[in-house]
């Protein structure tokens, strides 16, 4: 993982985001051109409410994803954050997201003293649901919500990972 380098990462991320399957369960769509991706990455870097990293694969020697962590906020006397990530389809279910997650959560729970991280996914997004559950997230709510992209009501699964749950799963040294 490293900071996003807009000029270096734009061509690789543009190529990865051309696969329509990457966007099936997100609010995103296939970008129209490389300039759209360049502006997207610039926007990530400039966003005041999120920290964003590039997921770099040293074996593929290229950018394969992005990882976001919201700036912590207080809720019910706890420091909360929200996470999200995107990874290129050839790297789904290969352990790369889990490896990135370990680094981000070490930073979030130990350095930022976050008490809990929240995340959600559409029920049909099986890869994301499995990934969160494998990371120790607890399913806390299931709600119907209209998806404009899908033109119908879908089920959204809401998850929480506490610092204590994370420590039980990852046992940091």
C-alpha cells in the first residue's frame, strides 16, 4: 500500500476499471475515458473526509485497487470510521484485499485509536460480504433500500468491526 500517485496510477486504474463487473454492486460505472479516472484519483487525494491508499501488487507490479478509510468521527462516545475498497477483478478472492485490510486496520485501531469500523454491502455482492465476514466483521443490520442503479429495492447488509473483534482475529504483536 502507498499513497495514490495520480499520474503514475491513472493508466493502470483506468485499465482495471474498464471491466463492467467491477461496478455491478457499486455506485460507480465504467469510466468514459482516462481523464475521468485521473480526476477521480485527484478527487480521492483531495477529499477532506477520507484517507485513500493505492493497493499496489508487487508481483503484478501495478496498481490493483484503492482503499478508503473515513476520517474518524464521534458517535455515542466512540471513535468510528467507515471503510471501503475496490480491487481489480483478476485479484478478487486472492488475499490482496485481506492483506491491505490488515495494514489499514492496524493503523486505524492502533494509531488512530478508532473503536469501530462500519461497512456495508448489497446482499448480492457475495464477495464483499464474505470478505468482511472473513475479516471479523459482525452483521448488525439488514435493511431494504432502493438502488437507483438497479432500479429496485435491494437488501443492504450493515457490518461493524470493533477493535476488540479485530484483535481477536489478527492478534497484532
